[in-house]
């Protein structure tokens, strides 16, 4: 398939411009996505990108320099770094004058870190000749995260949780945990209602890292919704070295609930400062006919 770029010349006036629609100039190349991005350089040159063009294995995106006087285009050579996997080069283009330079970016670099895939970007700054090796930004991609993470799930087992939703909650937790196989992440889980039950600690997970062995046997407690008290229990008990919490690890608390707390003698203002001092990062996830309002989510986060 041949892709085309239709360019019309214009003459800038004091407060406007004219478009020449009678004699447009057409550039075309058999490159997928040709014309997605176009910028004009000095003189009669334009640069046209084809970010979907398959240049090589795991390499997408091509750049072309086109000339008004000849209506022809030539590929711009770029030695693509090995880590630039499927970056869609040219999806973003920008040009400057004085000096004339071209900035071409590929924002979809795929970086596989074990079971996780991160999307990064690379940009290349060419001089006016478009012949010299460009500057690369950043010079290298950041390395895969190596820092250890300790993650606690605090799940709502109160009577307001529908049993079907409780099963879905367990399935969600197991699925998330499975995404971190062979990583430096440890998990622990506490269920709360009127009481607080630790189903497995970091040490227990370290001994047996099979999520479903830990999660499947969990049964719902029923009772009231003491979310604030549950947060305090997690901070004081589970994020502790006696239960396998590691010094220097990122501490993450994921609260899964169906709504506002009920029957809890503590307010969020009573427990969140303690979580902050312990360096615990917090997330809240709704389940079922969730009624988590801005007030609850803000208080848990802040």
C-alpha cells in the first residue's frame, strides 16, 4: 500500500496566509503510517514520519527527508539502539531554525522486566544535515526496578460484602499476586470486619509463594466495617520484621472495600498519620455496588 502526504505551499502575510490549492505537492512512500507526522526544515525540505513502518525485527518507525523541488523522498538513516523495541519512531516530530535541527521521538519503547512490561520513550536530535549520528535522549533507558516491595492486601470481609463479590475479591488478589512471580515482591493479607484476621504474613508467603494456596481457603468474616482500625492493625503488625517485613523495601497497602466504614471507633485522621510516618503507600479499590465517596478515598490516601 502506498501512503501519501499532500502539502500545500503558503505565503505568510501580515495577519494571515494564502493556501495554494491549485498546485499541491504530493509525496508518497510505500511505508505504513507515512504522513502521520510532518515538519518543515529550512529551505525546501520537509521530514515525513512513518511510525508504523516495520524496519526490522522489533523495530518500528521510519523517517524520510522529502524535497519540494523533486517531489521525492529518501530515508533518513538511524542506527537504532538495541533497547529501542517497537518505539514507533516519528510519532512525534519537531523542528527548529537557527540552527536548523530535527527532534524525532518514539514514545512506545517496550521494556520487559520479568513479568511486567514498561513503556518508555526515546528522542533523537539531528543537525541540519540529517547525516550525522543524532544525540539520544535519554542516553540509556532506566534499568528494570530492583527495589524490593512488601505489599499488604487489607480486604473487607464485613456483612455488607455480597458473598459473590467476596469470591471475586479473592480472585482479583490471586491474579495480582501471580503477576509478580519471580520478582522481589512479598505479599501479606489481612481480612477485617469487627475483628482482624491475618491469613498469611510475608514470612509465610516467602515459604510458599503460591498465591492460591493462601487465598483460596479464606472465608468471609461478616460483621461491621472497621476500615480505619484495620489500617492501624496492618501498619503495626504486618509491616513489622517479626512477620517478615524487610528493611528498605517499599511498603504498599491495598485496601479493598465496598464503601464507608461502619461501627469503627477510630477515624481515618487517627491512623493515617501513623501510616505516613511508617512510609506506607496506600491504594483503595472498590468492590460490588461500591459507595466509596471522595471523602473516604481522600482520607485513606492522605
